[in-house]
C-alpha cells in the first residue's frame, strides 16, 4: 500500500553515539510526511499484554470554525472507495456461502445447514446496514455541497457590494444581508463537516514492532508516542535477545479525522535523563479506508533504516454502533437495538413459574364468571 505524502524541509542533526544505535531528528518544529508502505517485520510481540482501547482525553473535537471543502472532498472519495470495497468483500462471502449451501443441501446434517443459514442472514443484514450507512454519508455530502455553493454565492455578493459605492441604503442593507448569509452558510458547513466526521468509523491500530535491520540491539528501549488530533497513545518497548520485542501495549482505537494527520514520535531511552529523538513524522490517513486489514510500515528516519510496523483495520462503524464489520464475515454480528427492523428475535419462552401464574389467573377468571374449569 502506498499513501500520498507532502514532504517538507527540515534541519537534520545527526549524532553517532555507538555502532549499534544512532540519534535521529532532534527538531520537532517541522514534521515531514512519510509514506506508509507494505512491510512485514520479523519481530514478535508480547503475548500477555492487554489491549488498550481507552483514550487519554476526549477524542471528540468541537465543530471547526473554518470549513475545509478541498480536504473533505479527498476524504469523501477515499471513504466511498473503502465502503465499495467492503460491500464487494461481503457480497463475495455471501455468494460463497450460498454456493456452499446449495452444494451440501443433500448430504449434510441439519445443524450444519442451520449454521450456514444463520451466517447468510447475518451477512445480508450487515449488507443492508452498510448500504444505509453509505446512503447516509452521500446525503450529508450532498447537503455539504449545497451549502458550499450557497456560501460561494454569498461571498461573491459580499465582494460585489464591497467594491461598489455604498451610497444608497438598499446597497448597505443588501451587503449586511449577504454577510449574514455567508456567516450562516459557513456555520452550516462546519456542522455538516463535523457530522460527516462522526460517520467515518474506527481505525484499529495494532503494534507489530520496530524493524531496524542492524540498528536494533538487545537491551535498547524505545518510546513511541502517537498523536491524532486530541487522541493520544504512548507505549514503551524493549529489544530482547533473538530480536524479540516486548511492548506494554498492543492495540489502540483511533477515530478518523478529516483535517488531522497521524503524528508519530519515536524516542530511544538511553539513561534516566538522556533520551534521543529518533524520528518525528506525520502520516496521511485517508488511504487507510480499506476493507481488509493492512500491514503498513512507517519510515521513522530519512534513510528508512528504522521502520515502525503497524497493522491497521478499518471498521466503518464506531464502538457505539456495533457490530464490528471486520468480524461479520467470520461470525454473526451482535444484535443492535438501533436497527431492530433487521434483527428481530423470537419471543422468550415463559418459565414454569410464569405458566403456573397464567393458569391460576385463568382459573380465577372462569370461577368469577360462574364457569367450570
């Protein structure tokens, strides 16, 4: 996978302390954009670590004050490609299960066919839900485009009235009305941009490890700090013997943002007060909207001798809107109360105590009416 980047100039300060390690960028003012290229590291991860799924602070940002229509167009195109790929993947899985049911209908057990039928219905529900989600995003984008055209028209009117002679009272009133409309359309664009950002789903980022070829040695300790808008993730790791790596955290969930980039800072911990910044880069995230999990590598330094390997899985629905799309193909999704139209379950069977209560009520009613039980 290759992502578009925008390189920037910066000053490099290189200091060699030993043959096994190195010091990279020491300036954090200018952060270059890095490519996320496919890479499979040979390092291993700690097996017993917990999965980090909590944000250190509020991840939801307020609506922006200035809209970014060009950036939103890019994110919308990437989002539509990702949703189309999701639909294609689950449609292929649905056809595969349907073919398997037809082929094994005569020579299979009833329980096996029942499980296959449950999977088929689960995927069908998810496909309908995914289509509804895509249509909702299209409606938000169309409303955004309408407000953008109205805002451009109001801007042209303000410009025309400002350049002309403001002598008459009608001209001044028209200028004030156009300025008011421009401000209103700008606020509407910011609100729609925030609503569209809340429909981008989740990025499940899993730490795979550092790959430095001859740069990593046993005993080296590193700290990785990721910043994505108001979301933070800090983890520390140690290089052990046989190129194994132990990290205190494995996984993090980031909510995608429209105007922000993923900032990654890698620091080598040498002593108590001697920390060396190896690299500080900013990565584009709009190409991470994909149906299947992606293993990407981030070049931490300019030469690319040290890479950070991450596994990114995109879920088109956030944690408040379960089930997870990544697990839909393999297992049936959880029931969602919001979409009860597609997830109707049979009524619960009354217990023995409830049945006895119903019988007693019925007997009492018959006796009151003079009937015979």
